[in-house]
């Protein structure tokens, strides 16, 4: 039996689905992406969103911020961006004759790191402490961030000129890597109709979205998510998937321990999203591609053959036997 209070769980499930409904009013035709970002938030993680420009990545973050009334920060990463432009710095005040801390845009609840692969490694590394420790150190002074805190980073998979590949250490800190694709014909038709009817701007307005929960309410939802039951057999299944990535032919390297942690935490969030107080093997298998695709290294011979990490992952997941109830 789950240790969750049924009333608390029922209320949490209703709130999560209300947030999902509100976001989908603004972010048209990207229901799967919305779900994955929501699951990352519930699991107290960070997400890397990959897709071509103009598919609503910034709109998604703004809509999410509107739904729980939190602070929202955006950093446009460029080749000349400095680490202090992300975290902040100390400045000398002539009047008081002392140094004062000027906080950077990372001091927020939702941080959009737009086109993160356009900044050099030194600036990308400035996010490492922020993402892992949820604090920023300026002049040797650690400054904790106000929870909830989540980094949503974006990158364009097409343009490679003037970009810097994310280092493995930073990639591993993203709980999920989400691919955002073009909307379906019907969804795009609805999108164009919404934007061009009685509107002067080409951007959907999020001001009409209702605030569903407070920032404190999000923290409570994260606590409820952490209590969703995981059976030993389901946990064993998740870890067997992780171990399979390390021995799979055609992979240079598999997922580390963070991969298994991400699998279970996001599977818990998916169960809550479905209104279930326990995790099933299907939850684990469903979130595995997004949780693992950025943690695996494809061998050169498979790349030459035209195989992708997605195809290798599908074959791997099909080969690992799921527990039967």
C-alpha cells in the first residue's frame, strides 16, 4: 500500500492536470512536450529542450510561470556571454565604501537558458552549481536560490556554426532531454487561427491563463510526487535498463547512476500525471527515451550506418524484460 494520504494525492493529481490544461491553452499542438516538462518540474529536475526556432519553447516557459505565479528569468546565450552575466557579481559602492552583491538573472524560479550551446564552456559551467546545488557562490559567499527552481535550456539541432557542444558533466545534470517537433496539420491550423484572429502580435498571450497553484503549492506537489510508490520489481526493471546501456553493443558509454535516479523520479511524476499512486513498468519504459538519450554515446560505426540513439534505445528497451504483475 502507498503511504500517501488519498485526499492529498487526489488534490495533487487534480492540480497537476489543471496546470496541464492551462498550459495547453497557450502551447498548441505540443501536448507531449508539455507533459514531459511538467514531469520534470514535479520530479524537481531540469530539462533540455531541443528543436528548431519558432516552436514555442519560450512560450512554454512563460505559460508554466503564469500557472503558478512564480518569477521567470531568461538568458539569451551568446559567444560573448560571461559567467557573471548568468550568476551576478560583486560591485564596489563608493558611498558605503563596501562591496555589494548584484544578483544575476539566475536568481529566479524558472530560468530559460535560450540557445545554451551558443555560449563557451566557461559560461555553460556557470550553470553547473546552480543546477546541482541550487545555490550561487559570489565572492566566496553561497547564496541559496528560492525554491522551486528549474532550468529549462534550449538548443537548435540544425545550426552548428558558432556553437559549443555541451560537456558530458552538464548534459548529465538535465533530468530529461525533450525533442520538440513541428505541430500536426490540424494543430498548426488552430495555432495560426489563434494568433491571427483579433491579435496585433504574432505571440500568444499568456496573461489570460489562470494561476492554478502558488510556488509553495508546487513544492507540495513535488513532495507528493516523491511519495508515489515504486515496487521493488519496478525498481529492479529500471536498474536493469541502466545496466543494459553499459553493455550494449554499439554504445561507447552508457548511463551513469544519475540515469537510474532520473528514470525513477520521472516515472513517479508520470504516475501522478495519470492519477495513479504507484509506478508501473510502462511508466519507466515511457520516460526512458527522454531520460537516457542525452546520457548515451553512440559508436562511430553505428553513426556511419545512419543509426540514431533513438533507434538503439528502442531496441535496447525491447530487449529488457519487464516484470509481470
